[in-house]
C-alpha cells in the first residue's frame, strides 16, 4: 500500500484503525516523505502517540522493578496483595492477591484510586486474563465488627494469599505485614502507587467490591450503595438517619452505632 495513493480522509481512517504499534510505525515512516502537508502532520501525530506509548511502557515497567530484582535473586512467584473497603460504613472488606507473569500488557496500571472507572474495569479484565494466579477474599460486616476494621483488612489479605492455590515465594503488600503467613513479605508504603503487582491487586479488589456494592444496592434499596459504595457521604448519612442500619452496615462504626437503637 502506497500512502500517497490515498486521500487524507482515507489516511486518517488508516491511522485510526491501525491494529498494532508496528503497523502504526510503518505508516508514520511512510507519511514522513509524503509531499502533502496534511499527510506529514499525520506522521507527526503518529510520532507523538508512539512517544507516549513508549513512555507508558517504561512507566509500567518501572513499577515492576522490585519484582525484577527478586526474580534475579531466584524468587519464582511474587504476589502483590492489597485490600479495599476499610473506610465504608457498610459492606465487606475485599482483598486480592495477584501473581503476574514476567511480561504484562497493562497500560495505564496505577493505584486504583487514580484510575477512572472504565479504565479500571478494563485493567481488572486484563489482570484476570494475564495472571498466573489470582484470588479475591472478603471479610463481611459481622466479622469486621468482631475483629475491628484493621484486623479485618489483614485477615482479608491473608485469605487472599492462602487462596492462590500455590504458595508464592514472596509477597509484596501495601504498607503492612500480613500475619499468619510463612511466606517472606515486603511492606511498601504507598505500594498501590509504587509497585505493579500491588497496583494490579488494588484494581482487581476495587472493581470486585464496587460490583458487590451495586448488587447489594438492589437487596437493600434506599441507601444509595450503588453510588457511594458504602462510604460515609452526605447522601449515605442522611439515608442512615432516615432508615436506620441495614443488615450489611458495620455496627461497630460510630455513625452506624448512633442509629442502631432508634
């Protein structure tokens, strides 16, 4: 295909529909020598996009630097672990443990709190597809009330690691050390933004818990769980005052406790 034989409108379609980086790069190089200014501008657009893609690949690769160091030391399976749902007044704490392959295709990977919803759901799908092992674990509101929220988060992470099937050789975890594991652990403060394996676990856990709260919204209508996911928003606090606690509210949390006997 000679790009000079195509109109600029046709070239724009080719640029949009180019299926992979290699094809886009070939098209970019071909358009550089096109005598038409519009075609050369398309080449510049492709070049800038390629630079962004390379920068993103480098950024994601850097997120796996610690895992790479562990692998060079002979560590075989490295799991990232994180939990979500510590702050809500209702619903479970959810943790995920993820073992990813050496080569990953996860553009946009980051702390789940920084990733827009649609992108987060796409990343979770990709993690599920690519993971060598993955487990999601919950601690429900009754256990949270018995254990306290801090211990409940640790317990959810412990269950997620133990549920992987094959015990990992090393666990990377956000900020804490998980009790009850024989596996060596490295706690990384802010790990869901600094380490790729922890970020992947954070994404998976967040998407799973959001879907769980959407389902629970249908079972316990009126509180707005599908919107605020159980967090203490003004809408949620107003509904709590109006309706009292639902069966999935955490009764050990102060905003819930003050309403439970009304």
